[in-house]
C-alpha cells in the first residue's frame, strides 16, 4: 500500500490521493524523471566541520572513500532555513561522541537529481513566504500564520508529501539498507522508508504537532512531552474527526537535540556567565539574524538601542548574519555606526579562534560574522554561544538550546510553541512579538541581573534531568539491535 493511501490506519480520501498523484506528475514534468538513473556514492571529510564534528559528506561520485556500514550513521537532511541543518549537526556531533562516523546525506545538495531540483524549488518558495510574512502584515495574518500552523498540521498534507518524496529515492539506491538512517527533515526520512531503509529515525523539530512531520515506517523522536502526546494521538490533524493514534513503538520522547560540544562543559559555561554577572562585566549579546525582512528592522533598532551601552563597555555585540550578505549590507545601511565593527567574513579559522579566545578571555566592542559556506554560517552561532551571556533569536530550533535567550517575533505560527517551551523550562523569555515588548525585555535583562541568573540556574537544573540529551538518545535508538 502506498503511504499516501492510508496513514497510521487512517484512510486518506480518494480525492486527496488523486491530488497527490497529479502533483507528483507535475513535478516529474517540471524537474525530470530520474527513477532509472544510477547514482554512485562515495564519501569525503567535510572541509569545514569535518574536524570539529567528524562529518563525512556522502557525494555522488566514485572518487571518494566507500561508506563504512559497520561504523557509520547516515544523517539525512536538507537545508530549509538553518534549523534542520542545526539539528543535523547536533545528531552528527552526538554520533561521533558515541564512537560512530556521521555521514552527511543532503538531498538538497544533489542538485542534478529530480529530488534535489524539487527541494530547491520548494525551499525557495518557503523562504519567499517567510520573507513576505515579515514584510507584509496582512499576508502574515491571513495566509502565512494559519498556513504554517494549521495547513501543515493536517493529515492530507502528509499524503501529498508522501507521493512527492517517492521521487527522491534514486540517490538512496547504493546506501546499505541496514545502516542507521537519521532524518532531520521529514522528506529524507520519508524517502528513506520508500527506498527500503530498515532503520529509519525521523527527528521532528519544533514543539507543535503537525502531520507534515510524519514518516510512517520510521521511529519519530520529539523534544518535549507535550509534543509526544500530540503526535501519539495525531491531535488536531483532521479538523472533522478523531484519528486512530500512532503506534506507541513508532514514537519516542528524547529531549532537546543538542551538540555534544555544547554539553561537555555546560556547567563550566554557566559558571562563567554567573561570574561575569557577579563582577558586572560587559554583557555578551549574540544576535542571530536570518533572511526575513522585518526582523532586520527589529535587529537594527535593537543595535541602535545598545550602541550607547557598547560605548560604555557595558555590552559586547556578537552579530551572526549567517550566509546572508544582503542582510549585512541592509543592516550597515540602517546602522552606519556598524562600519567600525570588527568583521569576520569568510574567515572560518579566524572565527573558530576568536570564539575559543573569549571563552576564558575578555571580549569588547562589536564583532560581525558572515560565512558564505553554509556549515560555517550555521555553526558559527554554536561556537559563539558557549561564550555568550544572552542569545537574541526567533523561537525556531535555537529555542531549545542551553543558553539564556530573548525570544523575538516568530516567523510562522508553528514556531510560537518553541518560545512556550523555553519560557516554561526557564532558559528563555516568553515570545516578545513587537518591538516595544522586545525593547522592554532587553532593558529588564540589562538592569535586573536576577533574570539572567535564573536562566542559568534553570539550564543547570534542566541538564541534571537530561532535558538536553535528545541527540544522544536519538543515536541510541538508531543503533539498537531492535529499535522498536
């Protein structure tokens, strides 16, 4: 039976099945049909984070090393924003910490395949929707918020994706079918099941149950207890009826997906933050800026607000614009004072060295980080996080990370529940969804040390009960002799 005909013993209406097949046919017409194409695979050490995280890329080539099925774990992923790459890096880090070779299997990177072209097209649409949602309030209210929270939530949406991901399987042909396969986006996980992989883990992001993330035939992992209940019962995934639940052996609550490197001395990192607070040292604020339009305006105003504190040596600004050079140019145009900032542009070794130097050393001024390489763009935040006192971010995947956080306005309704989780644990603020609320919260964080002290104490408490051990538990599930 095709996965789009029945999902967890819930029949899909014939009209939705026909729509799924029509959509599949359109994709084949637009992006080509490579279902009979043979893609040879080999591996090479990732040139950016290979040494840091042990990542080996799986490439379509015959010139690299073979896949070591006895020691490896395949990390299936795509780039759609930074969140899925960040989760994939956490899984890879945990795999290496447990003695395995993490193999990076990026469907988006295989741009010559039908699946790669399709993912590139859909990623561009998603990015455009995210930008428009921040630029046009009416579009956000009437379309993007309800679509990203409710349309993605419905079981019929999953049925259409299941038909689509059948087209992504040709590149899986030479993967050893018994190797553990951890998908950090649902499409690689669905395609792995279609391709006959036998040990598939589907790592679910966010904290809002959506049918979008279902890959029947895999083991689903979630980061929170509420998400576990929501997925187990398929809560709200059909607005007209109660659905049959997911089998209990296809879902597991693991905790937050966090890199080994961020956990190996988390107590020490929190202790350093607390000492800096007690001594009244400059507060190190890490700003992660994505590509969505209006968020640039929020960050620009925050930087303007904080410049006097930087000049008085009360604040240090660490600004990561990822791989968005246009964001830096817009920010510089909006805040000309940033011309005096220290820039670390396409200088990965320099970024790594600077992050290490401020972990135990001093920091001052404004530092801006930009890397065209996607791995450097994403992981720069992880490196800087350990030495930061406060992370300013939207409530995406970073909402689950063990660092004090100020949560600004979300991009998409599904992200709201990430901020709820952080606020309930106590390692982050509630979502501050307007500029005045963000400014008020920032003033409080600067003037009331107890707020940041409490967040660090909450991080230590959460660590003591294993809340941040999700990536390790995913690897344990993937490598069990019989994971079900």
